[in-house]
């Protein structure tokens, strides 16, 4: 058997995949299990491993192997895999080691200080650290742009949403910006006339946990290949063969944890549904952050807050928490779809969430491109918050431009993915309804397999075979089209 | 600052230490958390990492670095650390890679088959696989003996108990063999006249867990640097900064889990008590398997089954499980010290346990040295079981020579450590009583710090500074002396 350069690249990818498995489990454990005094040793161990993985990913021999593999005869799947190997090689090699280290250090300092500065509403104290992080992020964008030929912001965006460009984001966010404020107002006016009963707690943690697990079963989660635990900040980690989801519980309120669990189950199902025969290679991996979010939002919003799905959830809620008037299906649905403009993104509902994302996109893009500076952020934030949601954040940095961990920790170009995900999710369900006109009746009959099969075939098993725009086209028959998201919100929130 | 060869060796050890941290957490997770379908990917990831660690440990540059470091001026602690670095280097380099892989493969096959073969009492099916494992273990012993100048069996034993030799094991086990069968008989006769009340369950898992954690607190376990979870086979894993103990629960019986937890807390306290300023270097590590067992048995047997300690445990038991006649202190103590010869080692009590170990030592040593063959094992087992414990195991391979996982998985030379640990533990408490004549009154007053301080100073913080025999001498003022174990058993079980 001849040993090709492509084979050798695959062998090395498999090795990285296995080492990343250990990083992933150690990271999950750090959030879900680790006692406080273990943190220093864990951080050192993971940093050592991170360095080792970076060393393997930047091995000078790779350049020659990649060049040779390009000359080899590869089938379509191998070709796509080679494209993804090249992408990750470029990403790992585009940045000088000194920049990687400087950014990691600056970001970790800025984020650490931010935890207290935010509490104290201390923008003046925060701004110096943030300026340094942004300076290094601009340098990072410059290196990535040079290596890829993309614009500065697109070079960052492409790390999270391969193939997505800011011209496209401009197009869909520009559309959204036209009708979203009006929709928020219309929904507010409608909901003001619909009184809603509040659920009466307490709701013991053990009952909530059992309810969440039953909801995961209803959604097809495979408990032989994953689990649900607790952490301060819910996430979906682990590896495709062993998905580690987390949630958190509030004894006075069960819906945040339940809907959060349904959200993470979407992420988890995507991972569990990746093609097993490709695992270990980049082509097997989930396509992008936006695509990932499209799965969590397919589960949480498209399906989870669907009036017919609420009917399926209700018996589980009653089973674990007992019955009460607030658990009547129509009331549960009103609770799940309540819209209330607020200053905090992570607490936002489905309708107001995109406003938070547009605001951030309209700040971080010119920030990276050098049209604005860090000192300009608060004034821009306040103006856009008033314009988009009618809320005053002047002087309130804590609940304004200091609320997110992203920028301070060097994560720029990520925010659009949240709303791209919401749009993709709406587009998937629109496509499903075209192909299965009785989809809503099927959901009402509890035949959720129709939804999962569609997502599995069109999204999960496709992995990273296509760049995002092509995957969207193949899955739904058209490119990203914000009209579906608009129609979904109008139908769900205005009954239109 | 000059960079010496010794410094470079330390830097490499630190790297190995950090990578082993990830292996250790992944291994703990595999036992405590991992769902079944995660096993293949986890095993592959850990094998990849194992290979990487082996590669770093056998880097050809190490030979020269070790030679140069030997010429450098080192203080006593550095010298001891260099000795331990050399030890692990020799162990990693003594074996040809092909042998390591062949043994790993044969052992994993043999162990896998053993799980079912044992159920079926199928010695004939087991013997071929075991023969191959023993053949490779003999080869391993030959390589290790060549590298170290030790005899075949001592070369294996030295991996688990550095500095211990079979002449010494012969001496102390020979002593034990003289008086143990008589003692077992005398205890049996005495206990036959002492009726004991059985605790009446059920004992809910959550209550047992809270009881176990309270017992751990009583024993000084630091929950900010470790935790207690569940696994099928209890163990103590993790890392010194973050100790991961496990236990298992039976709803009908709480003492096995409670005493098992106290046992593991001894292992955990040793790890938590290792010198932090040495961590990352071999000198910081726990000395040996026997020493480790001496800590778990110090906690479980010397302290845990001490009549005065039972008085401290009783209120915790009542707090979590309610009161009942069987929880009267004297009855609890009788339950904890009940002696009953049985065929199964892992179920054995403190008094009969050494008979199981002597039996195995007297078989595995001639097996490695070639005086007997695998086919001779059952007859020898049956004869020794009758001689030492008066039990008939003929034809009962399942509860006889097929009961342990050790030999089939290639672990030979390990068994003596269990009983060496019991002897060391008795010796520590004898030394404590010489130095603190009021030790038993202190325990009765709940002043357990006296015990922990002694162990911390003499054992835990010594790490691997000395080879085992010197550590024993320094800690207790004499070499290993089985008289202390005999006196302990006579006092505890015969009131003599």
C-alpha cells in the first residue's frame, strides 16, 4: 500500500484529534467538577498541552506535505478534507508565536480585571487593558488577512464562520435592521394585552434535573454517548462520541434551565450526529459557530417554543414538578415567548436578541478596521441601544458596553454568528415545511424524528464538507435569506 | 543564569508531570463519568498520549543529560531527585518498544476475555492467554533485571516498592506465616461468643454520600483540593492538587462504602500532603505502592477501626442514617472488626487478608523465576488456600486463582505491597505511641491532628526523597518489623 502525503496528513490530524479529546474533557471537568485549588495545576497542564498541539500543528514538514498532497489524486471527500487541513494549517501558521503569546497574556489580564471592573462600573479602569487587546486583535487580523487575502474583519469572521463575508452580513443585518424595531413594538403592544400567570416555586434541583433529562430524551439525545451536568456558565463540551452538556438551576424558576438544556441539546445532537466514519479528520467537524447556533436555536426556538411542542413538554413538567395553573399549555407558551427589551444580551428573548448582535457588529467591525477607537465605544453603544431598543445605557457601562466577556478576551468577529444561527434555523424549518407540508401536525403528534432526520441528513452528517454558504444552499435550496427569520417571528409572536 | 543539565532534566520532568495530569483526569473521568459509547475514543486518546509521554521519556538526548547532571554539583534534595529521574528513565528505557506493545496487547486481550471466562469458571479457556502474558512478563523481568542488576522477581517488585527485595519479603512473610493461621483461629473462637446486631437498611445513597463526606472532613480531607464520586471499582485518582476519590454504594449496607471511603481518604491525604514546592519533580511523588497502602490502612484500620474512633463516627452515622440498636458503639466496632475466612481477597477482613497475599506471593515469585508454570497454578492455589485459611477451592477457579485481575493484566510483583502496607501502618502507630504515650486518649478526644501531623511530617512531605527501607527507618526508628503488625492484631482482635 503506497503511503501518500495525504495519508500522512490524515495520520497527523488523527493524532491532533486525540490530543484535543483530552483537552476537551479536561476543560469540561474544569468547569463542571474541579475544586478551586486544582485550577493552577489544570491551567498549567492545559497550557502545556496547548503548546504541544500548536507545535504539532506548525511542524515545518507540513508545508511540504500539503504541497505534495495537492498534487495527489483525491476524491471529492478527500479534497474537502485537504481544504480543511489547509485552513487549520493556515490559521495555526499565520500568526507569529510572539503575537499569540502576547494576545493570550493581554486577554487573560484584561478579562481577569474585567470581572471586578464590571462590578464597579469602572470603564476608565477597563479601557487601557481593552485598548491593548484590541491593538493585538488588529495585528492578528492583519496577519490573517495577509495569509488569506480577506479584509481585516472578514479574516476574523472567517475563523468562526468559514466562507461568510461582511458584505453578506451587511446585507442580512441591513434587512433585519429595517423591520426589527417595528416588530418589537408590535409584539410588545400585543403581549401587553395577554396576562400571564407566573409559575410558583420552589422547584427542587433534583426534579429540574430529571425534567431536563426527560426533555433531552424527547429530543433524541443519546445518553450512552453523553451526559448532563452543572456549571456556572452552561455550555456543550466534550467530544462527538461523548458529549458533555451543562446547565444551571434556580430553585425559584425552572424555565431558564429547561430551555437552556433544550438549547444545549441542539448543540449536543449536532456533535452526536457528526459522521462517525470521518471522525478524527477536520471534514468530520461541525461546520461553524453559526451553524452550531442554528442547531441549538432549531431545538430551543423553532422546536422548543413551538406551540405543539409545548404540549409535549407539559406532561413532563407536570410529572416532575406537579401541576399548577401556570402550567396550562397556553400559559406555558406565553411564558416561553415573552418579549421584553432589556439591556443584557444573555437575558434577551428571541425577538430582541438580534438587536444586541447588530449593535455589537456595528461597533466591532469599524473597531477592527480602524475607523473608530476603543474610547468611542460607550457613546456608540448608548446611541445604538436607544435607536434599536429604546433603552438608555448612558453611564451604565456595567449593563452596557462592559457586559460581555468577548471583546476583553480578544474574541472579535464572533458576535454575528448568534444571529446568523437564528436566521439559518428559521431557514431550515421553512425548508422542512416546504418538503413536509404536514410538519406542524407531525410535531403535534410527537413525531419529532422527521425534524431530526432532516437536520441529520442536511447538516449533522455534512460536517465540514462544504463552506457555510454552500452548505446553506444545499440544505435549504437557497442562500441565506432573512425573510424566513422575519416570517418565523411574525408567525410565532404576532400570529401573522 | 547558567542552565545546567539538571535544570533541563527538571524542565522535562515538569512537562511530563503536566501531561500526566491530563491522563490522570481523563482516566478518572473514564471510571467515574464516561458513558459507554465514549470508551473507544477515550482509549485511543489516552493511548496516543501514553505513546507521546513514552516518546518524551525515552528521548535519546536524556542519556547525555543524565550523564552530565551526574557530574554537576547538586544538593541533597537535587541528588535524590536526580536518582528518581534516573530510575524512571531506566524503567522507560529498559524495555524494547516491541515488548511494551506486545505485553500491552496480550494483557488487554487476556483481561478482556477473563471478564467472561471468570463468570464461566473457565480456567481451560483462560490458560492460553495467561501463559502468553506470563511469558512476556518474564521477558520484561529479564530486561529490567539486566538493567538494574536485580533478580528477576526483585526487578518487578522494585517497580512498585523501590528498594524492597524478596529476601526481605521472605523474612517478614515467613514470620507472618508462623503465627497468622493460629491467630485467625483464636479470633474466630473469640468472636463466635460475641453476638452482633446487623444494621437494618435501606440506607439511601444520598445519606451515605453525606456520611462519607462528613467522615472525610473528620479525617482532614481538603474538599477545595479534591472530591468524592462514584465508580464501579473504588479508587483514588486525580493529581495531588485535585484528588479524585471514588466509592460505591449498596442500599442494604453502609459500612462497606463508609470504610472504603475512609480507606481512600488515606490515599487522598497522602497525595494532598505531598510537598507542593517539589511538585512536578519525581522527588515529590508518593514513594511506593506499599507506602501508599500504609496510608489507606492507617486511616481505615489503625484509626478507622480504633474503638475510640468508632465513638467519633457514631454521631455522624446517627446524623445521616438515624439511630438503631445496631449503631451502639460496641456493636459498630464488632461489625467493623468481624473476622471470617473467605475465598475472595477483596472481601477479606484485616486479619485474613495477609493470608491471601502470602498465597499469591508464593505463586507469582516462582512463576516469574521459572520454577513453576501457569498450569501449576490451580493445584498450588488449592493447597495453599487449605493450608492458610482452611478453605477448599478445588475446581472453583472463579473464586480461586481466577478471582483477581492482576496476573491476567500483567501485574506481577504488586501483591506483596498490600501486606507490606498493613505492616508499615502498624509500625507507624507503634512509633506514634512511643513518641506520644497518650495517643489513644488524644484519638478519644477527637484530637486527630496528632496522627495527621505525624504522618505528614514523616511520610507525606518526604515524597520520594528516600528509598522505602530508609524512609521506614527514618520515620519509625527501625527497619520493617512484623512484630508491630502482630501486636496490633492481637490487641485489636484478642484484646491481648
